[in-house]
C-alpha cells in the first residue's frame, strides 16, 4: 500500500498557514479544526510544519503565553516528507525512527496532503481486519468440510 491509497481513503482536507501568521492564530485554527498540525507555506512552497508539539514548546518558552510570536519562530523548518508513491512500511519506519507524527506529502513540488501517525495506524488496522475476514471466510468455505463434524479431514 502507498501513501496515495491512504490519502484517497482519508480525503483531501488540508490546512495551511504562513510563516508570518501569529502563533496564537495558528493555535486557534488547530483547536477549531481539531487538528494536530498545519503545513507552513510561503509562495506556494512548503517551508515547515507546525504541530501541537511546537505550539506547546513555544507556550512554555513564553511562560504560558504566545505573546507576538510568529509561526516562523515556532515551526519545524525541516519536516520529514513523503511522496504519493512512498510505501506504507517506509512511512511507518520514518515516523518511528524520527518520532514524527505528521508527514507532508509532496508530489511534483506540490503539497498533496498530510499523513498522520493516526492515519497510518488506522490503515494498518483496517488492512489487518480485512485480511482476517478474508482468511476466516476462506477457512469457513474449506472444501470437504462436513458442517456436522468439527474434526478436520485426515487422509
């Protein structure tokens, strides 16, 4: 499975902000939309990511207040990224190895979406559930099985 497949299931809601926006405004957007990250865009290019982690760190540095802090001063300017063709296993490895909860998805230098740790976990669980249902259906329809006899056929 590839990132393209996850985005197709997830939908195309995408939230961005500029480096010049205030951190207070960014926190309001994140709270209002119930999201954990905003991609930071400048001149139609990804220049960073702002997650709840950076927001909390900035609030602590500011003594519980954002003051006039801009998104630029709080954002992560070098987020890990992936492409539409990145395999799910590689995304999992990247997220775990780098403690990343969100990965912007870039294709042909254009932002396509954001993959979260939740999206990856949900995809893995859904895939395992599907495989389990298929295996159970296969076993239930096993040839030569007598519904009255629970013992397997032994030659």
